[in-house]
C-alpha cells in the first residue's frame, strides 16, 4: 500500500529529465557545476536563491519529525495522527490530486525552481505543476478571506537568511504524508539560508495552537542545487488511484 | 438539446473559473504608474527591463469567455482536416464531455491564454514564468536562446522558448500531447501542434496577444486569433485548487 502511495506522489519511473546545461553557473575546470562556490547575490546585495533545487533527503516527506524531535500534540491531534497512520495515510489530499502544502512541498523529493525578483519569490514545483508566491515587498500578512492549501506567504531578510511567514491555511492539508494535522490557526515559519552555491539550509517551525501545545521546530536537510536539468510536466492524473486505496 | 448543452457549459465554466464566492485580495500593486487620483495609469508607457526589453511582468486577465469556449468565436475559420473535423463534431455532440478539466487536469497553452481568470507574468533575463490562478498551474518560457528540444514526453503545456522581434516577444511551443483541447469546445490538438504566441505590451495596461496554431495533422493551414490581456491592478490571485473531480459523475453526454 505504501508503495502505491509512493508511486502516486513521485514521478513515473520512465520519466527522463531534459538535459540542458544551466547557463551562467560557476563551474570547475572539468565543466562540472562548482557546488561549493559562494552563494550568488542579487544586484541589491541580497542572497539570490534563484535556480533549480531538490530536497536533499526524502525522509521528511513521510515524517517531518523523522529526526526524533518531539511533536507536542494536543490529544485530538494525536488521535487523528494515530488514525491516519493506522489507515496507511488514506484520505491524504494527494490521493485526489489535491496538492501538497508548504511543509510537505518543502520535504518532497522532486525538483523545484525558485525565481527571485526584488518584490517576490515564486516557487515552481514539478509535482502537480503547482506554484507558490512569497511576497518580499513589505506587505503584511492579510486577514484570511479564504483558507487555502498553500496559504499566504510574506518574507523578510534576517541578515543572509530569508524568513518566510505563512498563514491562511485550511485544515484539510496534512503537514506531511504521515498525516501530522494542521488547523486554520497554523502559522509556518521557514528560514532559508543559501550556505553555498549548491545548498540551501532550511528550518521549519510549526506554530499551531489548534493542534499542538507549543511551537515545534525541525531542521530539514535543505535543498541541493539541481544543475543542468529542468522541471518536467507532472500534471496529477492519479484521481484514478482513489478507488484502489485501502485503509480503515 | 440546446438547454442541456448550456447546463453542461455551466458545469464546465464553474469548474474552470474562480469560485463565485472567491474574493480577490485588494492590495495596492507597488511601483506602478498612477494618475493624480491614485488610480493605475493604464495608458502609461510599457515598462522596460534593465537590459532594455519590454517588461511583461505583472498580473493580467483575459476579458470575456468567448475565445476560451471557442477560438473561432469571431468567425475565423479553423481549417480542420477531416479527422479533426469529425472529432470536433463528436465533442460538440457530447456536450464537451471528456474535456481534461472535468478530471481536474487543467488546460494547455491556448486555453490558459484565453481563460477569464488572472495570471501573473514574472519576467527575468533568462525566462518568463506564468502563474495561472486556475488550477494553480504554471508555465515556463525560456528566453536564454536554447532551442526547442526533441520531444521526450508529450505534455499539456509543452515546452516553450521565446525570442524578441523588436518589441514583440515571440514564443514557440511544441511537445504538446493530444489529450489537451485547444478550447472548451474541443478544437483538437495533436503531438505535432506548434503554437506561436506573439506578445506585445502596447502600453502599461494592455498586452496584445496573437495566437497562431499550426498542425499539419489536424489543420490544412495555420490559423489563429488576436486578443488583448488587461492589466489587473491592485489585486492578486487567490488559490484555486481544482476539486471538481467530484463533477465527473454528474456530467451529461452521450
């Protein structure tokens, strides 16, 4: 069963990425990307996160707390998590092609493209062909008029770290494929730091008083630069899967 | 028959557009030209990028639905080859049942261009990304001089490269699959469809778009339409994840 879910959220095995040398990146004498070169800067001196990236490790998609951090569940959230675990994750939005949210897209092991302009960052996800916007123009988080899977995101600089705050979530998304619950009071803080040309560090803090007794923080393995390749189209057609899912 | 068809059209329209209760967030778009009363100055000159190219960045919306439903709405002839004409006739007779959107699969190049919902263009030196409100889908157009690649996996959005002809951005797209429909009515596309889009930002508030469809396996000669996208100031897109896989059992058709 887990294998079926895995296939439904990942690329088909036959998929082949287009090989095309990424223009303008630092390279070693043998032509390979120089992943330990310094992180690039934008013309206004901010770290530039633009480029293709992929989660460095896959273990956080099934469980954001894979490293053993304690998840301070409220009792109802603990019960729901247990039920989802016992049902093999049945009911997860992706089984009906309904996308991931912020935290599970961060943990997903398929490529993403970050596009950074002075006023915003856009993230293009290969998975589901979905996108996300992060506004950097100083606007405040708006009052929520319509809850959403990806919420509403604004970012600010803390030195070389981009700190992104997201609210406006619905309670139908799952924080990870394992089913850590979220509610409409979820506030996610992501701290992105490009430590070198080839790596982005990523720390996530989950603050959701509707589901957890206190904020909890995980240090993911971040993103590795995905050089000389490209996103391919991955429109979800796995609504066909739902009738084959098993679970309680 | 006619009333059934309009009902089916409504179902499809609801499923592909923003939900009716959807409210766009009002937030003053920073850095755009304004008239003395604070309104966006839509007739100001089109902005340029630092390297002197027209800058198409911003949120745009396609006015009206006529081309979304039927690219030939203004009477242009779609020179369909017999097989394509038969398929089109069948799709119309089936009240458009079978359109990819009924299973939340989304649109392709031409129907995203014409869909009456906002989309954001983000232009950088090497590429343009278009973020569509509908289906929360995006599209990439590479401006870095790369050639169109050999087709490895036919796709709904295909593979797009653009180049400048004066102030006009010319975008070529191939690599399309034959599962997409060019419009809601069902003008067919095949794996040999080549779409050319010619974008020209005539002033701050208007983006002219000419669409040309070329496909020797479906049409006897190239054909297309011209339309205008309008700048969508002081608003932003709202999340619109398709959940209308629930519609599927309710669609009527032969």
